[in-house]
C-alpha cells in the first residue's frame, strides 16, 4: 500500500511538471539572470552605467586670453569641460598644446592634474593660440584662447617748449568701492568657524588679483562675512569680473553672479563698483566645500583623506591646535565621522574652480 501511494505521488508530480514546465523554466531564468549578468560585467570590466556619463559640449579655458611681454612671468591656466547645460563634466581627461609664430613660448601641462597648465613666454614677440582638448568616452571637444607676446608701448617723450604751461593736477585713478562677501561653509551651521581664514581672487581679461588672507566673521545662521577695502590694491572698477573664494581648508568656489545658486554659466560676470559706498555680494547660495587641507595644493585628493583617517582615532581632548586647524572640517572641536563624510563628499565632486 505504501508503494502504491509513492507511485501515485510520483505520477502526480510528473503531470504537474508537464503542465507547468514553461513556468518552472521562466522562474529558474529569473533567479539565474542577475548572477549571469554580474559574472559577465565582472569578467569584462563593463560598466553598466557608462551610458549616464555626460557628453562634452565645449571646453572653457581660464584666463580667456593672454597678453604679455617677452620673457615675462609664467601664467597659470585651467580648463573645464562643459556639457550642453553648462555643467562641468568630471570624467574628462585633457591634452594641452600651442600653435604660434616666432616661438613665443612654451605650454607645459601640470603633472598629476591635466586640467592645469602654465605658459612661459620666450624672449620673442609674436602671437598664437593655446588649445586644450577634453576627452571622455562620449567624444572630445577642443577649446582655445589667443596669446599675444609684445613689447610694451613706451610712454611718449614730451616735446620741449619755451612757453610755460600751467600745472594740471593728475586725474586720480578710480578705486573699487569696499566689498562685503557673505559666505557659507559646508557642514557648518553655527558660529564655530569664527575667525577662519579665506582669500579672494578677482579675475577678468586684464586683471588677476589675489587678496591677502582675511578672517571670516559669523553674522548668524551659519552665515559668515568679510569686508575688504582696495586702497593700493589696484583693482579697477568695472564689469566682466568673476570672483574665486578659497577657504583655509576648502577647494575654491567661483562666483559670477550675485545670489548665485548654480555653477557659473555662459558669459555671466560681476560688476565691481567704484566709490565709497560698500557693495555686498551674497554668495551664500553655494557653500565652500572642505577638502584641500593645509598645506594646500589646489585639490582635494586621497592624501587629504588619509590625514582625516589618521586623526579619526584620536580623542577630542588629545587633538592639538594644529590637528584641528588642519582636519576639523565642521569646526566642532573634534575630528570624527562627520569630517570624514564631508571629505568623502568633496572627493566625489571637483578640484578648485578657476
């Protein structure tokens, strides 16, 4: 009787298999398919998300043109690949070069950071173009700027005259008005960063001025301010400026508009007024991101992250003033997982903006 029951059960299973075998096969494929795809991607090093990488639309070079004199100082340049929406493309590599008449100088790409290069004028005069090609797996685009090396025009020698001429007081050179910056620091929502230092770089076609370090003053709600005067700094008032702010342990942030909330787009620029009335620039819409730790080299990378990881094991009470000055990114008096999170977030975004 037991044998008969077994036979009946076996027969029932066979009938179920025959009538539902397509369903069983489909379920088996659904279970095995993710494992097969994982094995294929792992074996062939294929990135299944590569299609989300952005196509390069154009390449922007800063400064936008160069005019200098023979054997003049070295000029530093930076490049950024831009997509069709005006946002930076972070996965691009860069190649620099120059075409010119009369061998006016050399272009050298920075070792370890192909976004940066420098132009050193020779003793010759002439003109040419400096170009940079940005490449990723979506294609490549080339941008260029004009470079002119010429002898400065001497001031004309006044013609002697026997007739006395009245003395005329020279027209004073207009100076830029005082400027107040209002800023935020990523990860800081209170006044713990009071006294932190920063610098400002003012850039347009004929100006590249970096200020001495200045202290930040907390004015409430995690907003910091600093007011700069420009007597003797030779900052001509006018339009066409961008302002690059860099904190004491932060990558630089470029601002091209007041109340800015997205990276610089197109031909946006700021106007520096002249006179004595203070101008306030509100840059709180884009925080300064920490990551370029002292001594700063213009980028946040794994060597900066290693400093954070090394100090994570030290109790707050054992940290020195130098430790906190270097790696306390949220200015809370400790070096902890919060600082590591801020560092990791910056590592996934960018270098200095120029």
